[in-house]
């Protein structure tokens, strides 16, 4: 079957699923924030990019994944909320789903399902 004839990939999570950072996720977000803050002591975009890359390497994630953790640090969020928030950063639906998959696989979330 060709790709065009294939059914669309199912979402891993229903719309009401709440993403909440696990202890590991909170630790990763704290380190991300600290590295970004420290990069401001140096001038230029290169120090910011280097800080994100170093963080991502240490956590075996991608550099933009820190944005998602930062978005969720103040509380849990649903997929529609994350899609809206991350669209302001130029992230597409596919980008968001891919990042959530990576973060979930890395143990960054505790999951909560809304009932009713």
C-alpha cells in the first residue's frame, strides 16, 4: 500500500490526556533553564545554541525538547493546549507529536486522564 493510501497515524493520546512532568522531567527542565540562563552570560546566539545542544546531549533528547518541558513546568497540559502554545514557536502538529513521543519514551511525563 502506498503512503498516500495509508490511513493517518493514530494519536498516542486522546485530546483529554494531561501531560504532567515526572520527577525526571522536572529535573531535566530545571537543568535546561539553568543552562539557558548561564548562556546569557556570553554574547551571541552561539552560546544559546551550545547550551541547548549540551542539555539535549546530556538527556539524550533534541535541543527543542526543552521548550516543551518549560511549557509544562507550571502544570499539566492537554495536547490541544500544547499545540496552541507551541504554534507560537513555529512548531507544527507533527513536531509537537514527535517531541511528546520522545519525551514520553524518555520518562519525562506522569500521565493523567480526565474523566467525563
